C-alpha cells in the first residue's frame, strides 16, 4: 500500500494507483497519519511523520518527501528501522524563487499599505503611497543559503532585474556571477534579504535582534525557508519601529499562524500560509518525482535521491534485491 499524508496532483494520483493500493490520510494530523498508515509499504510525506511509525511497520520500505525539506521526517529513526528516506530536490525551486521576487516587488511598492488604504479610504488614500515606492532593479539581493532555490533566485535576479547578488552559504559556491560574503556583510549590504537555508541547529534563531539591527534601514526580509530561522519577537520590533521596510513571510514559528498573532496587525508585511512552493506546475513536478522514486523502490531498486545511504545494508536485509 502507498499512503500519502495529503491529496496529490490528479495525474500523480493516477500513476500511484497504477502501482497498487493507494490511500490518502483523512486529515494531515499526527493521529490520522499514525493510525491510517498501518500496512504501508511507502509513505508520501507532505506533513510531519509522527515518531514510532518506521519501527512499527515491518513492511515499510520508504518515506518519500513530496519536496526537498526533511524536517517533517524522523530520518534517524527511519534509518535505525531500515527504512529508506528519499526526497525530490529542486522540483519547486522555480516556484519558490518566483514567490520571493513577487513579494519583494510588492513590499518595495508598498502594496500591502496601498491595498489596505485604497479599500478603507479610497483612491487618493491608496495613491498617496506611490511617491514612496521603490524599484527592485539594480538593488542588491542577499541570499542566505545557496541550494536549488538560491541558485534559481540568483539567476532571475541577475538576468531579469540586473541585481548584484551576494550570498552566504555553508556549502561551496561555484557560481562566479555572485559574490560570497560573510554573514555580517550579507546583512549590511542586502536591500532585499531572502532566507533559503535549511533549519539546523546552526541556523535556528540566526536572524535575531543583532542581525536585524545590521540590516540596512528600509531593507526588506523574505523568508521562504523555515520560521525558526528568525526570532519573531525581534522581527516584529524591527518592523514596528520602521527599521525594516517590510517582510514577506511564508513560514512561522507556529503553523497555522494563530489568529491573534501580532504579525497580522502590522501594515508592512505580506503573510502567506506556507505556500511559496505550491503551484499547479510544481505540484505536478514534485509528484512526478515521487512516482519515479516509488517505481524504483517497488521494482527493488534504490531511489536516486536517497537521503540516508547508510541504511542500505539494513534495508537489504529486510528487502533483498
């Protein structure tokens, strides 16, 4: 049985059904996922996988992430249980990069304030913001993390908007059209700072009060990575004080975002419900990647994007080739 924590693209659903019994969780909750995944050979992951499933399921071959990030999967537990973990890196990189550009443009042109005041006060009230709008072209883009999303974003920024690009990354950067800088220099130089880094012990809380204070007055922050990279209380103060010109946030410390959260009351923010990587096109690409890996696994092969290669000997003991 192939079990998915969420409904998938119709074409992907048809392809997975062709592989055998296919089921979808009644709700993407820990209880539903834990209960309804019983008997699964493959689990398609779009919601956090509760601990205990991998060691419980003797027939579980693989957890396949519908996307790239692995924070929804207890990888160590899966490895110990002899379960493969795979992902689909890069399938939504263009989608997320476009989202970052779109929200940066909207912040610089003060779109949240324009929309609010146009609706509440009429034409003149909305148009009063026009003299304060700024162009994206030629401004310096700072990128924290330079994986698939960061590289795609840099290409769009350079080729489409003539933006100088500065990068801070834990991995080597071979792109000669960007400048690799220290974190302090990244913060100080960026007019638009986009967070693309994974959530790790090293990146958690990295954008704190001190980091925000280093950023240019009037600069904007875009977070398409994970909420805990940013200390939310410090960000709220930087936005409320006017030090930052705005922020576009797709991810948060607590998801869903509580209805009384202070971010909802700020005029200079764009908030989206963790959807930067989701479009019809990206859902199809990610799903096709899942199908390809599922086919390999069901045929006795290893996935191309195997995250935990150290599991192979244990896995082969459970499922000989």
